[in-house]
C-alpha cells in the first residue's frame, strides 16, 4: 500500500482509501478570521486553521487522496453557511494559490532583472580588469575586479536555481487543497 511514512500514518486516519484531515469546531465561525468583513463565501480562513490544513497536506502529500472533514454540532450543520462551506474553503485556497503564483512570477521577473544587472556589472568589471591590467596595476586590484564581478551574479543565480521551488510547491499544495472534497459531520 502506497502512502505516507509511519509518522504521517499515525497523525491522520484513513477512510475509504482517503486520508482524513479532521477539524473539530464548536461553531462554524471558528474556522474563519474574525476580523474579515467579507461575505461568508469570500472570508479568509483563520490563520491557525489554514496552517493546520496546509501542514497536513504537506505531510500526507499532494498526490495522496485526502478529504477535509469538519466536525460540527448538529445545529451548526444545518445553516446556509454550512452548506456553502465547501465552496468557501475551495475559493479561499484557490485565491491563496493564485497569490502564491503571482509571488512566484514576481520572484522570477526580479531574478531575471537581477541577472541582467549582474551580467552588465560583470562585463564592466571584466572590461575594467583588462584596462587596469594593461596599466600594470597590482594583481590584488585586477583579481578583486574579477571576483567582485562574479560575486555580483551570486544572488540572481541563487534565485533562479533555488528560491522559486518553495513557492511552486506551495502553490501546488494550495491548489490541491482547493480541489479537496470537504465533508461536514
């Protein structure tokens, strides 16, 4: 049976081939940020609830079948807000996934702009290196120009090689949560 390792298996139950991410509430309002004045379907989730759901999906894995189960007292399950809860949760995580994708695009644009700046600075350093070397200046200065030119590329290359992966993983995780079935019990 494919699934998460022992640590994840002990933290979440399985039912009908799906991992259950369970939240127990006394009232439906607990799930949402209390200061958000938006209509119910567009309200932000409580930060602790969002973090719990996202951490659970991180542990279980986005490729594993999972279901979000919200346990509510019987009176809370009957209202209009309870009926629209799956849509509200999906809407929230779609929105957050979109925000994360925008953040990813901004990072990549900034990385490419920084790369162009770094390459231009490297070209200037190489040009200056040749001029200073022709004058017979100290090797310390000429080698320093080469080093500083290459160091200017460090951050743009780091951004392009490493910094975007966590944002892409988070966007995929949030999008997986948005597609996850929500059940009220």
